[in-house]
């Protein structure tokens, strides 16, 4: 009887895994994620940039007309939707929250002939804020969004009440250590992307081998794009937005920041773009977030540093309760 019960459990588990794998392999999204549901109402800001008519999508959670604003900038492999829990927390604390999808990401326009630069994305974000009559905001950036948030603060200090970086990339000038790869290199890599490859990368690099349904759900847009009707468009856009990570460093200008700056690091993170193609003879270990915090304090002496041990690249996803403790201090201190 026990053997039969065990066999039944194993068979049921196998059936669930096969079903889930089938569902993931069937995921297909167009370039605008038309069938992918966001947690809050999605709006679109229509504007002109580089001679093109573009739509920048965004979500807003309002706490009140006179309440302060926080703008949340997403990372490269994400969109505004993954800020859901953070946005609700901020709204409860009395903040209005803006969550844009940058041009080239999420539900926003995906021009393939566009000069993707942090300066341009920052200008687009400022234009969106102005359209919403946001005069000043705290700017929070995660991963690649940290590079963008840094550029925004450098470019528009008067609009930046505070800069908060959450496990940002760009704390190193990558081309000091790695070989330059042109856009076509990244384009070819993007065309090879598979559901299993996306999942394996995030499981290994973001969550230290751990995995659950919540982590898995965050991969669906990338997987759906890789398997969708606009896969070649998305491969081209993703390649273009890889290039700016390497060619447009912000860390070299950190000493010029004029706004209060906070750095929140999950110190288990080892994200190091270009690690696979270091320059010959380079021994520098990229992505040592357990060391980068103190290095950044030397560049920005007035910076406040919070370190979260045993958390990786997405502390706000991996353990929100621990993250919110330091985030609460970051926004109020």
C-alpha cells in the first residue's frame, strides 16, 4: 500500500512538472507583451524621440496629490511589473509611485533603429515625469536600472530628491577588464535563447540555485519573447541595450553626484557582465558585491551603504521582509 501511494505521488509530481514544462514551452508574447498581465493599470506616454513616434508605458500607484514621488527603474531582464510588492509598500508609506517601462523594454515601443543610451532613456523618463507634473522624485534603480538611475541623477540633479541603487550593475567599468563585443555578437546570442537557458541563467546567477514559482514567473516575458512572433525584433533590441552597459559607464562619474545616495546590496550577488570574455591576462574578479560596497564608499564618501548577507541580485524579490527593513531606512533617513 505504501509503495502504491509513493508511486502515485511520484507520478502526480511528474505529471505536474511535465504540464508546467509544456506550458512554458508554449509561452509566446509579441514585442508589446499584449497578452501579459501587469499588476496595475498600464498607461502610455506618447512622445517624439530621435525622429520617431514612441509610446512609453508606465504604471502609477497614488497615495495623494500632495504626497512625494518615488520612481522605480527596472533592470535589463525585467519590466516595471516586478516592482509590484515594493510599490505597494511605498504607497502604504504615503508615496506616489511611478513605474515606467523604458523604451525597448516591457510594453513600451521597441525601435530597432534607435540610439539606446542611458542619457536618452533618462531624458525620456524626465519627459514622462513632466507630463505627469512630477517636479521631483526619489529615483530607485535595480540592476541595469541602477546605471540609468545614476545617469538620471547626474543629468537631472534638480529633479532627483534621492538616488537609491539596489544591486546595480555598473559599479565597475567593464571594458577595463573585458573585450569589446559588437552588437551582432549579442544579437546572435539572443537568437539562441531558449526557455531552459533563461531559467538556468536566472536560477544560477540570481538565486544561488534555488527556484520557486515566483522566480519562474519573472522569466515568462523573456521566454515568451524568445518563442514569440517578434523574436528577431526582440533579439535586435536586446542586443542594442547590451551595448550601452559596456560602452556607457557611470561609475567613473560617481564623484560628481550631487544628490543623497544610498546603495543596497545583496552581497551574495556575483553579476559580472562580460565575465566570459575577459581580456587576456586579466585576473580581476568581476561582480564581487561583497567588496563593491566599500569600494563605492571611497568614490562617494557621503553615500549610505546597506548590505544584506546571503541575498543575491534581487533582494527585493528573494526576501522582501529583509529588504523592506533597509529600504524603509533608505527612503526616510
